[in-house]
């Protein structure tokens, strides 16, 4: 259905997993535009949304929700990883440029190359359709058949401070800092962690968590977005390493290595 109520101003959220009230608003989020992110946008009853494209990646996973939202009549676009930092909405609005837009956003005048701030303003004219998207769950799986648990979580937000201490944590999340905050790199004192590199992108933002985790003595690696579906931990495990921190290098990791080989070897360490 379509509403006729007054339109709230643009809402910004570094991660779509933690949204303020935004029903009827245009949302600009630092999250990638994968299917789960799209579902959260629908549940929030936004008018329109701009995601980060996370370099699009394997099978278009970084912008997969744009087509789904189009079928629901919801305007959606994504900002280029080459123009702004993932997880950083201030940067998206300051210098981000649109890389992809669905047909509903296009009808509002949003097109590739446009400033994100201008696109957000144009999306205020989008119709407000409230739709339903099939349930998509983010998974958490713990394997305990080695010295250290292997924790597979589709989102880093599922890290458990108590249960994941000392574990090897494999996430589907991007490796960028949420809102540029190093304290939010990982909510657990893990032994090691893996992320999707979101194409690395401008200012190497897609691997920002790696340095932050180095300071905590946590080995961290990033997996090339071209080899793994962002938002899927199992795909991260099957991908190829593109970046590592100093702690990970000391433990034998290197760029170009299969992630599974490195991560399972770390699980075997006492």
C-alpha cells in the first residue's frame, strides 16, 4: 500500500542492524546492500534507501537487495566503494557517489555518478510503499571439533563476548569500521577474525577493522569480495585472502591464500 503522510527528513545509520525510527524516511546506511540488509530496510518501513555497494562482489551480493526492493515498489540505490568509506554515513553524504539505482530510484532522478546527498534529496519524492519481504535470517554456527571453536556468523553483530573469547570467528560482515570507531571492530576477545573486504575501496576502508584488531592482539584477515558473498560467513570461509594484519602474518597468513586453509589451521592451535 502507499501512504499519504508527511515525509520525515533523511535518516542516517552507520549500520542497518541498529536503526532509529525511520518509517517513511529516506535512509542512508553504511551497510552493504545485501538481501538481509534489504529485509531490515523493509521492516523499518522506509520510503527509500541508499546502501554502500561493497564493490558489488561475487554474484552481485553487495547490491542484491536493490532488485528485490524494486519488485516491492521501494526506491533503492547504492554508493560506490571507490567514492566513500563503507560503514561511514558522514563520508557517504560528504563525497559518496551513486553506482547503482533500481528503477524506482531512477524514476526519482537518481542515476550513477550522482552525489549521494543529492540522491537522498531526490528520493524524498519516492512513493512510500510498505511491502513484505520473505524472511531471511542471519545464521550463527559453532564448530567445536578442534582446539579452538570455529564460529561462523553472517554478521559481526552476532559475536558473543562470552562464548567467542579465544575462538576463530568468521563473519560475513565487511571489514570496515562502523562509524570509524575502532572499539566496534569486534565485540569479542577472539583469537582471530575474518571479514569480507568490500572491495577494500577508498582509504582502504573495507579493511579498517584489521588494524584496530591488531591493537588488541587479534589476528584478522579480509577476504576478497570477488571471491565471497558478503553477508555469508560460509562464503567468507571459502574465499581468498586479500588483506591481513600484522598479527595474522606472524601466524602464517598471507594474501592470496585460501581462507579455509588458514582459519582451520588456527583452530588447531592451542
